[in-house]
C-alpha cells in the first residue's frame, strides 16, 4: 500500500483527522495543491463556529474544480450521495453500455467494486471476478435508458440502487424507506467489497475529500455526542429535548428561520417548542432563542439576546413552560451542564 493509501486507511479506521492533514502535506509535495487546500479548508470549516465568506466561496470553487478534474481521469463519472458516500463509474468498453463502479460509503466503512452488464433483456451486477450478484429483467423503455449509459451520466453507480431496490412513489416514511434500500444494497453487494488498498491511485484524493467531509459533518458529530462549534437546533418532543439539526456556518444567520420551518412542519406531530443552542470556538455553550407555537397556531419566540456570551435565563424557560403546561424540570435548560447533556441524545 502506498503512503497516501496508508494515511487514508488510518483515517478510515479511526476517524482521526491528523492523517488527513499529513495527506494534504503529501499532496502538496506531489503537485496537487488544490486537493490539499480542499482538505485543510473542509476540516477548518468543521472545527469553527465562525462563518468566513472567503473560506466558504473558496471551498465551493475547490469542490467544483475537483469534480472537473475527475472527468479527465479513468473514472470520469462522479456522484456525491446522501449519507457520506461517493460513487465513481467508467465504461469497460467504449462500444458497450457495461460499466465498472466503485461506491465508497464513509458512514458505513464499506467500499464496493462491481460491474453492471446488459445481457439480452437482463441487467446483471457482477463482482470484478465475474460472479453474478443481482439480475433483473428490463422493460423495453428501461433497456433504452441502460443503453444510453454508454455515454457519461451523472447518477453513476447509485442508479443500481433504484433499479434493483425501488422504493415506490409515496412511501409512508421516505427516510426509513431509503435506509432500508441502502441496507439491501449493502447486503446484496457485500461479496464485492474491496479495501482502501484496492482503490485506484487516482481516486485517493477524492476519497480523502469524502472522509474530510464526513469527519467535519456537524449533524453526525452531534449525534455521536460531540459538542461541535456552531448553531444547533433542538425540538421538545414527547416530554424531552431532541436534537434536530446543525446548520452549516453559512446558514448560522438563518438558524431561527430554519427552526421556525421545523416547528411548522412538525406541528401536527405534537411538536410545540424549539431551541437554538450556540457553541463558540472556546466551548462555551448558550441557549440563544426559544420558539413555540401559541394557541392560535402562530409562532412566538423570545427576544434577541444582546452579547455573544448571553444565554436564556431560567425565568424565560419557566414562563414558556407555564404557558404551554410543560414539566419544568425536563424543559428548563438554564445551565451549561444541562445544555451539554442535550448533545448525543438523539
């Protein structure tokens, strides 16, 4: 395994960011400064609560540049997918629609390499060695779609998920349906798993980018119990505070509006109150705003606090608890210790 892949494998197995920074230094030495900068800025963005418009715009340009550069490599088709995943794809022969795919899922620590082939009216998924894993009969219209994939297409390998494990038009719970879809995909393609060491060398910088994004993801880190710098939204549901979302730095000014949207969306499920919590770069934690639905269905909220280090008082929580007839001991979040306990609570 190359030094670059060894560093990538260390991040893959431990989640520690230090090897990614070392990999960035290595990429600088090997004339890939743009990917090196992309890794450093992605990590920096995830470790601060401070929005920097210059950093944000530079990250956007670097990400666009990375996608453009991939189109000139042997694996020209890139899809960035929900759940910390990337999919790479290429034709095995220019005159045929058969393709080879690599799907990297940082959230599940799996890498799959497989082929999709057209055999008569069937689409067949095989391992690199040729073992058949999945087979489905195509309709004439669907066969035309597969034939057109002989040209580059942006959906890349994850069209396989929808082809073989369709969800349906209107599932009762789309998130649960998508999670089950990916579970079935993972199970069916488990014989096609490969390791970091098996990755084509030209894909290493792109997988490093994926791991940097995964490592910096605020929502995942909060769910893992980390108190991440930035703004965080919580909703009081079923007698307890539940974590909802961590907006990106670029959206920190819209945290109140995002929370207001969540309350309106979930009001029918008995959600009444939301809370904006702010963690600064020094680890100080503050309750910044309470928002709730009044008896008339209109959204109400507390006044904007003056001072970066200010936090809502116990009296403010108590007033809302009385108005909404909530259990005060569970509802009031008036100390740093109570606010810290919200993180990692689901």
